[in-house]
C-alpha cells in the first residue's frame, strides 16, 4: 500500500489515518444508574479505569459485582457505537468524497437491521420473537459477528419489520452483495 498516493486513493488514505488517530484518543465514560460505578473504556474495549464511589458498598458484594458487569457491558455497547459512527464516513466513501448514502456494497447489514428495528420501536427480543429467530442470532447480526446471514433469516426479519417495495429491496441489497462477493472471491 502506497502511503503517499495522490487523487481519491490518497484522500481516502489520509481520511483513514485521521480516523485511526481519532479512535486512538477515544474514551467512553459510563456510570451505573446510581453513579456508584464509573467505567472508562478505550475504543478497543480495554478497561482503562474502574472507580467505585463510597456508596457502592451499600449494594453488597453480589449486587455490586452485577452492577460492575452491567456498567462494563453498557460501556462496551457505547464504545462500539462510537467506533461505528467514526468509521461510517470511511466505509461510505465513494468517488473521493465521504458518502452518507453509500452504495449497497458499503452498507453493513447489521447496522441496517438495527436502524429498522429501532425505527419500529422494537427491542432485539421483540423483533426476534416477531421474526421467529433467536435473540442471540439477531444480536450477532447487529454486532457484525454474522456478516452474511441466511436468505431465509433476512426474509423473516424483513417480514417482521413490515418492509415492502423499495425499502425491502434496500434491506436485501447488502446481503446479496456480500453473498455475491463471497461466492466470487478466490
């Protein structure tokens, strides 16, 4: 990879380096609902700081352990969302310009599912139940642990979300592109 490329490739490389530098500085600060636990994570998910306020001991050891674990879990979710937001312009780059309306090849299916689910006002559990799929599978799709779900699963999710017409086509497009690339990659 040439670091000093000119034109659109050079622009993308410079943007990527700036994004990487910004992510290196990213810190996510999350508190428990009562403020007894404070967690700071890096963008990579490394626990940088864990603070317990004086009133944290009132919870008892078992409850406090659960509160710490839940606060760390929420911090990881927040860190993941911030990393995705930072990378979104880079992933949607087209024609030398960041593109908010990215081509289907650059749209991440998990983000699309999450967006439609949230717009429908559904929890992961509610969507999974409505679609007849497992909650764990849905979580894996939304967190990109599964990048190319089975077509039947995509159809069930589209039906459960009530997607029709061009909206339904846009929902299927990223998966179709990913499956096409997987079939034609050596």
